[in-house]
């Protein structure tokens, strides 16, 4: 008994003693097992910081200026909208440096997705709102709850507004993207509304859901802007404010061309403003070590599929190989953390693997779900572990799992780890930092700290205080040996309205490229200094950094009229013309001066244009023509070298095909185009001019002369084949119906293929039902190339579509001859009658989809043949899907589903509406003027929207031309397309997709 009493006494004494500072507390066997499950890169340690029961379901964290640790808990994921979300405040009460107490700072949140310290409280993203939460009475619980912004979509939580960040430029950045439209969980179908400050109705507003783009705002001045790109869950910046983003399979991409610069030239139709930068591609292979992985039906196994929480490491405490130019991305589906090295690549960057055949951090535990990171005051990388059995959303799971009751397994758990170099980093910041008590001068000194946490926190505090320590900031901006300190000082001074031209001039000459780049950006806000800074700005045309040269172009687009700027632009173009982003930046920066740019560039690059150089002239010509200025358009039609003129015509014909021919293209302009139709004109230029005429037409007054010319060309056997084919096309433009008999004869005669193809194109211009009747009646006389081209002719209008479908119904034309892509087009046709007819005839039998799926299950038990499967893919799939670098990139890359379960792949083929992959929804655009367009949205910017058509071509439209956007409730891949594939062929196709040889 005495011994027992002694033990109890000793335990009581030990329990009352403070833990040793900086030593991790003792943890349970379960948490020890979690730590033991990790494999981490050599030279690093991982340790537990906090876990259940202190917290559960963590998705983001923040450490404020005094060392208070806030954690956002999203307990409702994936479907619970009962407001279980909370913000926890974690505290250290025993002095060991680790949290041992949790206080609910705020509750009754819907699905909180991020938080950031602001003034005396925190900003929390909880769609549809951004809240400001503050504790004013000192009880560690928020008694202020104010909606700062509202209107964001409440969609699938992984697509919602998230992760606010204080930027280098004093703006607060919100990660955000398009509203996901669910097919399973209809309660998440809110698409958002106008984004606004609810307490300041006259302040800036953004369109519905901010046009599905990232947002930045300033709470104090009620400023708000939509950015050019979007992101899913997570965003990050490097030390110089370059914006890196992430989304599911595309684990790292970059906003390259900012919205501010795109808006500078509204006539430029830029297809996209961001670039995927991983040299190992999207859906890149990952190397998990998970034991008994718990993947769901539609998880893309073995490849990046759930990338989130991207973080550019700027903590300054890691070993050299990981301390600079390093990004970390969480991949919760595979229980790992991926790492990349960032390097310059022209105007954009490139990301490559640091580690081969392994990951920076991986766990054997299938419930380890890293979703976010945080760089701490000591330089450690904190890993936020959601710790759930299931991380996938019900949209991508089987009905059985959705109904199993497992969706919330682990919702009472959650962990936060920290990664440090071998040997560790002291855990001494919790509740001990007290930066709020530091003087302004002390905070200015922290701007030179090697850790971004101190630099960013100090800048935020000084900005919020409206510091008067501008003298110290000016000194830091021009004298500091730390380029990072200088850039923070420059932007802080700018935010305080205290910038000086001499500070910018000094930093425009600094050895650090990132600093020169930012000095250029700040100078854009000061046109009054343009002349004073002109020499320093223009000197950047010879800058050794392509990023700085690129930024100079953007800056000159804002600071217009600087003498010598046009010559500087051309000099940069001469050096960097192969860079797609430089081309776009230059055109954007040349608003109102595009014709001068064209003339100058044509002199520099008039001959031997590469494909990329030709694309620049096509972009530039389309931008000029988009203004619909008659004189400018007339000058585009002649007076240029052969290759430049060819590129110009290609750009114009593509623009006008989709936007309509402007009134400026009158009879005189059409006559100029006719001048190129002669034997002396190089074939490429003549073909480009002919494409223009096909869009613009031939004047009535010239048709007789042109008809005679075409007839003479065709009757002359010495004329080369290409010119004769052009003559057939020319005839067809005048009066195709009058040429119908001749064209029909040419099509079925034993003429060279080029002439027969030209005849078929001519027949496509004819009216009435006779053409489609002739083609179907003579189907057997056409070789495979002409049959394939004929299908497009037979789909030119609703009447022909019906005749094509009837021909298939009558077995005159085989169903397989139509091809997958065009069957999709018929089954999703704008014409309701065609759509119904096509689905009746072309779809598989009338069995319910589940019954059809069941009829193919036998394929899962057969050993497929890889080579035969490739043939099935080429026949039925490559028209819409890429596999092993082959095919049309309309639907998802089939390589990305290689590691799914065979049953899941089969289900996607048989029941395509079971789940529609992110970003592969079909949309219809209703345009001004009555035109419509259908396709998959492939890119968005602040001024444009791009559709990927069924042939894989991307077409870009100006946002101000779009009246209405409507999403199809069905997949772009209609049901019934398996009808041409037998069960054994399906087994072969599965073997090919799975890579089983």
C-alpha cells in the first residue's frame, strides 16, 4: 500500500511539473504509429504538433504576430451543411512549446476553407462569404462576426473559395475557381452571384462568382479585382510575388499574364493567361507507399489526382537542396507530399522533380490526408492532415460507398505535423512572439529576415499601422544587402503612398531580377515619373532576365508614350519572339499602335518565319481586325512578304469564321484577295487567300470573270494539281448549285484524290437534299479518306444529318464510319429532332444503362489483348481522347485513368453520365448576333473564354460577345457509343488502357 501511495504521489508531482521547453510531448500509441508510418526524405524530421482531441478535420492554419495558432476545421465535408465548421485557437499552457489546449474561437461555420490574420482578428473564407472574426473582450472567442465579401458559389467544397493570403503588394488574395455543377449532390449547385462588399453597396463589384477567377481585395478601401487565372484548393507566391496555382491533376501552374495587362488591349483575344509548368506533365506519376490503399471507384490511381495546398518554401531553414526555388504540393488521395524545383523558362517557369521514383513525404497509412501547408516562424513546414478514410467527393464514388455510412469515418480526427531539418528547429514561438508590441523600427528590421513568415507579418503590421517610419523604409529600399528586404520595403512604401522615383531607379539596376521586375510593376502606378524613369525602364530591353524583359513590355503598355518605347518593344521581340507570352504581352502593350508594330515586325522577320513567329503575325492581324477599322483592315490585305501575308490571312480567316465578317470587308477588299489567285502566287499564300474568300465571299461583279478563270485552270492539264484544286474551290464559291453536276462527276471519277477532295468541299456549299442523296447512293465508290470527309458534309445541317442517320438505319453506311466524335456531335446536336433521331438510331439498344453495363461485365473476366485493344482505341476512342501521345485532346487523357479499377473504367464507358470529369462539361454559348457555339471550356481570362470543339480545336471568344452560357446536364460522351464494341473487344480496350501486355 505504501508503495502504491508513493507511486501516486510521484505521478502527481510529475503531472504538475512543466514539460521541458522544445521537447515534443508524449503521445498515444496510435499517434506514434502514425509517425512511424512516414517515409521522409533524408536530412529531414517529421514530428507531431497537434492532434485529436485538440482538433479535428483541419484544412488550414495561421500563426499570428504573437504566436497564437488558429486552425480552420471543415467538419462538414463532404455533404453536411449543418454548420459544424469551426475555428480553433490552440494554446500552450505548460510551457513546452506545443499546444495542449483548444478553444473554439468561432463556430457555426458552413464549410470553412481558409483563414488569415487581419488587424485584431482573422479573415475566414466560408463560401458564400468572407468573414472578419475578432475577439474584443479577451476571452479568446470571437464576439465580432462581419461579412466582408459575399456572393461566392457554394459548390463542391474542393472548388470553393479558399486560402486567403496577404500579398507582397498589400492586396489580400483569394484562391477561387469555377462553380462545380454536381450530378449527385444537388445541394451543392449554387453558382454564386455578384461579388460585393455587403456593408458598402457603392464599392467595387465583380460579376457572378467573379467570372470564376481568383480575386484580390483591400478591406480598408473597399477595392476588389478579379485576376486572370483561377485555382482550386491552394495558392502560393515566390519571394517576388509570382503567383503559382494548383488543381487536381495539374499540380503546379502559373498565372503568367495579369488581368491588368490583358485589359489594356480589349481587341486581343488571348486564349489563356496561365501555363502548366511541370516538365513531368499533368496527371504525373507519383510513388506512394500506402499499405491497403482505400481508393474509390473513380480515383486516378498512381498519378497526381488531388493536388492541393501548393506552397513555395521560403522559410530559410531547410538544407540547401530544398531551401530555395522549391514547391511542395499535397496529394491526399495517395497519402503523400510531392516536391519540385522551380527554374526560369522564358516569361514563365518550369517545375521539375527533385526526387526520382519517390516522394518527399509518404505514409503507409491510407488515412493520412495532407491538404495544406504552413511555413512557421521557426522555418518549419507544417503539414495539415485532414485524416479521413475517404477524401474523394461522392461525385466520384460508387453508389455503394456513398450509402455505406463511411463518408465521415475519421471526422473526429485530424493532425498537424511539422517538418524540420535533421537536428530539428526550436519550437519556441507559441504565445511568445509578441510582434504586436514591437516598435515600427523593429518591424522594419524584420523585413530583412530570411523567413517569409517574419517578412510578411512585419509588412502586414506596418501596413495596418500606417507606419510613419518611412525614413527607415527608404533606407532599407536602397541600401539593404537583402533584395527581399528591399522588395518588401518598396511595396510597403507604395501601399503607404510614400514611394519615391529615386528608390525605383536604384532598384531597376539591382542585380536581383525579381527586384527589377517589381520596381517595374510599381512604376506603372506613377505615370508622373515616366520621363524621370524612362531611361531606367527602357534599359531593361537588354536585361539578361527574360522575365524582366517580359515585364518591361507589360509596363510599357501601362506607361504609354515614353519616347523610344516602340523601338524597345521591337528589340525585345527580336530576342524573344519564340516565346508565346512575349508575343501576347507585346500585342497587349501596343493598343492603338498595332499597325506600327506590324510594320516594324514585318521588316525584322519578313522571311523564313518559324511556326511560332508566324503565329505572332496571325495574333497581331486578328487583333487589328477585331477593331473593325476599315483602313486598318485594308492595309492588312497586301504589301507584306509572302510568309507574313500568309500568316495574316490565316489569323483573319480564323477570327471571322467565328465572329463574322466586318462591314469593312467590302467589294474593294474582296477584289484585293482575288489578286492572289494566280499561278505565280505561292501555294500556301494562295490557299490562305482562298480561305479568306470562303469566309468573305466573291463580289457579284467579279463572279463571271472568276468563273472563267477557274474553268480555264481546270481545262489546262499543265497546271499543277494544287492550283486545279484551288480552282474547284473557287468555282464552288460563286454558284455551287450550278456546279453541282460537275462536282458530283469529279467526286466519283478516277481523278487524283486532291481534286476529289476539292469537289467534295464544293458539294458541301450546295443547297438542297440532292448532295446528301448522291453521297449516300455512291458511298461504296468513295475510298476511306473521302468517306470520312463525306461524314462532315452530311452533318452540315439538320436536313443532311437526318439523311445520314437514316442511311445508318438502312445500313447503307456503317455506324462505325461516323466515328465517336461525330456521333457525340449528332447525339448532342442543337436541333432537337436530330438529337432524338441520333440517340434512337446510334445509341445502343434501348436497355437501361445499368443493364448494358451488366452485359459487358464479362469483359472484366477475360484476358484482353493489348495490340487488339489499341486497334479498338484507334477506331472508337482516339477521335476524342489522347492515349500514349496519340489522338485528339477533346475528352480526358485516357492515360490518366490507367490505374483505375477496370470496373470503374468500364462504367465510365458504358454510363458516361455517371460522373463528368472536372472541366469536361459541355457548354453552349449564345452569342450576340444569334450565333451559338458548343464545346468544353478549355481556358478563361479576364477578357476571353475559349471552347475546345469536338475536333480538338480551341476557339477563343470575347466575353463581351457572350450573352448566355448554358451547361449541358449530360456528358459530352453520349450513352450508347459502346454499341460498336463487342465484349471481347471491350476486354482488349481495357487491357490497352491499363497497359497490360
